[in-house]
């Protein structure tokens, strides 16, 4: 479901009245009294704010009024001279119909702009749910508010929500802007790094990047990762059932992709997701894996806060680097990356592999088991923990 705001002058709205269905079956049969209609018109003539109207865009180009039926009817009826202004609200023009008003007052009414939200790509269930919530005065979600913005960034994010990954793979309903919010969070993490991805931050991002160039590095990277994830999973994937988990998976794959080649590694990512979900299930059943319980807590509590995002990322990365053995760096560097150093340190449980003594993270040396000079690869599998003394000794003997 996509929602776009369009301010419209009342005169133009009235001219298109034949294209607007004001009484869909889910609308209430309540009709405003003449007094309430007169109050609305006086509110407009005083240039005061009136609530927005929601139109569903139909396939034939016509519109269906989701919310604002009585406002529209009152406006159209006043244009059509079906009721006059009242002495109670508009004493200066009491008893006058639209056609009897001075031209400057008619112009004021003609030119008054009301905000119209046009809803595209929505099914009947979503429309009924939206109607129900609007009638109850329930606020829009973050995703719905963001989706109401205009600009190239909005169009880019909307395009992401229509990709195979979100429509055919993730096991989350696109309910009340859920996909739009997730895609906004993904883009924010790519732009800003690991920071809060709450509504205020996402709103600022939309404002500052309204004219986003989709050919720049960040949008290109986002599309690259989403397309990779689309290929990695062949259908609805039950393991991808939380928004925070999906955003975390994106962050993991994007980070890995910047340092390693993931060419033809789609199955590796799919297998890891299934493996990690099994580990989470085991942690819940046995309550004996504190690190994974911490991950689950970061899913359910303040999931869009920087601390929770960082916690999930670090745990996911640690498990992934222990799960995989054969990732090739994008370059032929000799040195290990910080990510690899952490994984090697955890793999060897902080123990020097020569003298079996414990060594601090800051003091240890990430060593190639098969020396780089002899064709040894800079991979976690070919890395080991050595203390300074053993590293110097090994170097002297090579």
C-alpha cells in the first residue's frame, strides 16, 4: 500500500466529483446535519484547517473515498447551492447561498486547499482496516507517515518494497507500511552506519535526501544487497519473520559484501539463516546460551535503537564467521581485517596455539597457519592466535 499526499483546491475537487465514489460499502450511513455542514464551510471561509481526505485510487482512474465522505458531500453541496450560510457561524453572510456571495468570497472558497491522501496498491482488507482506524482516531504508523512523503527518496524506497525479497521471501505482512519502514531503516543504516533508526531519524533522512540520486554508491549498494537476498531464498522463508531480524540480516550481508566476494554464495547465506534460527530455538528451549538470549532481547526491546542494532550485528557476525570457512577477500591483502581478528580470537578461545597460554585481544597476533608467503590464504580457517613471543619465534624459523 502506497500513500501519497496531494493538496487540492476545492474548485478542482468539485469539478472531479463525478470521478469520486463517496459511498463505498464499508462507509457508515451517517449524514451530517445542516448545522455541521455550515460549520465546516465557515471554517473554510475563515481559512482554518480541516482534516485531510483519503481517496483510494481505482484501476479505472476513478477514486473511492476512504475517509472524508461527509466533508466532501458538504463541500459539494455548498458549491451546488443546496444550503446557505448560517447566522450562527457566518453572521455577515447569513442566509446566503454560494452563488449569492461576493466574488472575492467565492474565490476564497474555490482556492482553499485541502490535503488529499491518495492510496495506491491497496487490497480491500487493507482499505477496511485503514477506514476502521481512521474512524477510531488511531494515529498513522511510522511507515505510513514516511510513505506519505514525496520525492526521489520516497520513490526509491517504494521500489525496494516491490522487490522479490519483500514480496516473495520475507515472512512479514506488509501491514500499515511495514515494508516501507524496513526499507527506510535499511537505507538509513547504509547511509549513517549503526545509529538509531527511529521515526525522527528516518523523517530527517527523507527531508535531507528528498532528491536522492539513485545512481550514487549508497542506493546502488542497497539494490545490490536486496537483489542478492532475493536470489538466496526461493520462496517464503519462515526464519525471516521479524522486522528487526530482516534489517539485521541486511546489515550483515552488506558488511560482508564490502570485504569479501559473495559470488555464487547465495546458498551459504540461506543455510546460515536456517542454522542461526535453529541456534536461537535451542537457546530458548535450554536457556543456556546467554549470547543468543541477548540477541533475542535485542530483537524484542528497543529494536530500532543503536545499542540493540549493534548487539544483534556483532552476535550475527561472530556466528557467521565461525559458520563459514572459505570466504575470499575482495583484495589480496596479507593482513586480517578487524572482523577476521575477532572471529579468529573467538575460534581459538583467546589461547595462543603454540604455548597454550591465554593472551589478551589487544596483545595477540593473528597468524597465518600456512604462511602467506607459501600461498596461505587470509581466511579465518587459515588464521590462529599467537602471543607476541610465539609469533616472533615462528617468524624467525620460517
